[in-house]
C-alpha cells in the first residue's frame, strides 16, 4: 500500500463506481446495453404517434419528431433519470460503505457523470437515426444548448441529492419525489412550447425552474423560436440554491447515513 | 500505534441513546496481534467498524498512521450481481492497485473457487463466500488486518491455509481478531482487549483476558 492524495483516492473511487454501475445496471437484462437507446426511443415513438394522431404535430417552428426529440430526451435523460439515480443512491451504495475510502458523495458523482454521458450518447444515436430518416436534428446554437443542459443536469443532481438526504430522515420523501415525476412531465413544457399556453397561466407554471430550462434549451435549439417566459437568472438561482441545500444537508447527515 | 481518545459510541433507539462504548482510552501497539473479547452486543463489531473507518465515534477521536484493512466480515461489501473477478477488480481500483491481473489470479488460486470465480458472488455458498472474502483481503498489503469471525467458517484445510497466510503477513503487519473460538485466539494473538459494561480493557496476556471473560 502506498499513500495517495485525497484527490487521487476520490478519482480512483469514482472511476471504480462508474465501471461497477455500468456493469451491474445492464448485465441483468437480456438485451443489455441496447435498452439504453431502446427505452427513450420507444417512449418517443409513442408520443410522436400520439401527436400525429391528434393531427397537429408542429407548432410552426419545427416538425413533431424533432420537437419531441429536443424536449422529451432532455427532460428524461437530464432531469428525470439523473434525479432518480441520485435520489436512490443510498440503497445502491449499501454494500460499498464497507470500504473507508468510498463515500456516498462518490456515488452521487459517479451516477451524475454516467447520466450526463448517457444523455449525450443516446442523444447522438437518436440524432443520427433522425438524420437517416431525413430530418435535421442539429441545434442552431449547440454551445448554448450544452450550457443550458449542464445547468439542468446540475439542478437534477442537486435535487436528487437533497431528496436522498431528506429521505434518510423520513422515508416518505422518496414516495413524494417519485409521485412528483409524472406531473412534472406535464408541467414543464415538455410536450408544448409556452407560446401556446394562455398568458393567464404563465404565472403559475413559471415557478417551476425545469420549465425555464426546457424553454431555454428550445430557444437555443431553434433560432426562430423565442420563449415568452424563459429566465436564465431564475433557473441559475434555483440551481444554486438547490446545490447549496444539498451540499449542506450532505455535510450534516453523511455520518449518520453511513452508520445505517 | 492506533490510539483511542475518549471515544464514545451510541446508537439512537426509541428508548434514547444506547451506549455501546463509553469514554474509551486505549492504545493498540503496532507489534501485537490483538484479540477482541466480549459477549454478544458488547460492541466487538462496532469497535472493528470504528477501526475500519466505516463508522464514526459520537465523541472522541481515533488516531492512527497505519493502513488498516476494511472490516473483514461474512457480509463484506461485495455486489451480488457482479462476478468474483469483477468484485476483485473493483476493490483493486478503489485501493489504487494498477496490477489488477496479478491480484485476480492470486484471489482465484487462494480461494480455491476455480470456475466459480467467474460467476456472480450471490451464487456462492456461505463457505465459498468466506473463502473468497478472506482471499481478497490477503491480496492487499495492509499494516493492520481487521478480521471478524470469518476464520470460523470453511473446511479444515482452508482454516489451516488462512492461519498460514496470516502467519506470513505477520512479519510486517498485525491483526485484530474478533472471535468466539478461544483456541483460535490463543494461537493467533498475543494481546487482548476485553469489552464489558461499555468499557474496554487492554491485556498483555491472552490467557488472562480469556479467564476474565469467562468469569463475566
């Protein structure tokens, strides 16, 4: 054994958890890693068919498949799964806590990195599929899209961490958070742009920071769409608050969680 | 030297805090193999977990400058869905060991698992599991090994192998052993800690500690 710096220990641990998660997450399925792409693809096809059946696929600035692609994949990949993976980190980390160098925070880090990477890879694969079908899925302003996506990703990770910490105090939090996912899908402007929502309801819906992220991503993706409500300052402030709360609750409770 | 400074540990229960260890002051010398004695619930495993850094004292501090192994118990942190080899790789990675392959082969040989080494750990019987986790810990060079009841399992041949392996490690490391098998403690250790009534006492002689323990 030779002594390592704190940083290199953490780097080794995060990498080890990363590999372990990647193996154990998909090896139990018959089709393995194909599910990565297949699952969001099936959901997208379902929604595209629904939109098509309604006879009104587009909102004037893009075609239905591209619209679903930009918003649904972002919401699912960055918000829903990052948040859920972080919130359930406590259960997944149970066996890992036998080693002193492994901390719950490393599990959060590894899972967040995995979800971010998966989002990029799955997005790219589906985009190539769309190109093959003759659509144009590329964002008009890729750097801004990536920037907004990063903020949404951070928001998801910190909200997940926070609910994991609160869940260690009261298990009910886990129930509440999983109940929240479905309504949020409909309240975050995933299947519609805010421009078609009546002005009266803007006041209620814009409390939701995810909605701002979705609108900002959409704005950056389609140069001919301008969101009536998107506010980057609000999204950024919400993310920062969430992150600060998550970090401080982690600092307060991690020893207790380890002992459980 | 591992030093306990006024260490207290309690578990919150609905009847209020239940102290397992209270105001422990203790020095564990580097060159002694220490047996930990105590009745069920006296805090033997808790002491081992505190030493292993996977649990923390509510008051006080534990100071040490040694590489201490993880607490080696039957339910060590192996993921059931991963194979024996993959679990070894994981442990190599978190310990910063780059030569995965040599460690994997060592564990495969030592644990006598053969083909089962490539199967998920959850499919192992408890005897196989104990062999496996013992082999894994022997693959790393720690200064202090924490062993919790694990040598009691396994067949006679393997027990002998374990004791030999520990004997080889003894040149530059020591062990801290929890067991209810007095003969094993007599053979393996040359000092003892007796846990009783929330206190801990260090004994230079194992015989004396065992005598005191049997009189409790």
